[in-house]
C-alpha cells in the first residue's frame, strides 16, 4: 500500500500574527520538523502545499525529497489547500498508469507531538484494517493527522474552501479507525501557544 502525504503549510497564521511554519521548536522550524517526519515515515511521496511566505518556507525544506506546490489562493482556506495537495498527488502518476497512492495522509505543520512513529502507526492501521479513514484521537476528538483512502478523495475535494478535513472524519463515525496521539491538541494557533515551543 502506498500512502502519499499532503502537508498543509500554506496558511498565514492570522491569529498568531506571523507565519507559524517558520517558528522554531527544538532547533528547527515547524515546517521542517513536519516535513522530516513525513519523509522518515517512508510511506510514499510527500507533497507540501505552500502559500504565505512561500519562498522562506521553501528554503526551510532544502535537501528534503518533497514536492512543493504553490497555492496562489491559499487565503481562501484549508479546504482549498487540501484540494491542491490531492491534485498534486495525482499529477505524480504517469498518464494511463494505475494510481500512485492508495491513500493520502493529511497533516499540519504545527502539531508538536506528531512524529514519524505516529505517522507510521496511522499507515499500519490502514494496512491492517483497510478502513476508509484512520484518524488521530486526542482530547475527546478525532482529527489530523489523518489518513483517507483514495475512495474518499472526491469528498475531500468537495469541501468548501474554508473547511478542513475534520468534517469528513465526523460525517460517518463508523468508517473511522482511531490511533491515539498523546498531546495531539498541543499546537500553535495564538501568541499564548508560543510557550509550548522550546
């Protein structure tokens, strides 16, 4: 089973007031940490969707085997960035060939507890169960990072620009398998969250 990764790194971080992708944590920028985890998971191609501060974010990915995809309309919202990322996975496929990926693993760059081990656990659960969705569970909810089988790509692509993948996860709970992510709610959205960074 091949699983492509879509790392959403396009947002402008309006609540924070500066691009979170470039914040440092444990000596690396958040986008670099997330991309390195995606590559280390060794599950398939990694696509990084860029928007705000695209040049600076691209520079942070230097030397990594990822494909960067610019998204001119990134300010429309996460749903539009997700659509761009999924289409980029499709363009990796030669014309007339079978799909390169069987599923897409959607992740953000600011979840501090996400590492390659957790991403591999999501892929392993998908391989074992063939569930339509394998989602991270934390703080009483199901969310990203989450893996979506290829059959659900049309649902993800149909999201409104301002919607995230959580709506698809919640739509039919019976099709979701959970993988616990301790501390999954530790992310960086506001200035108060900067205390989480080290």
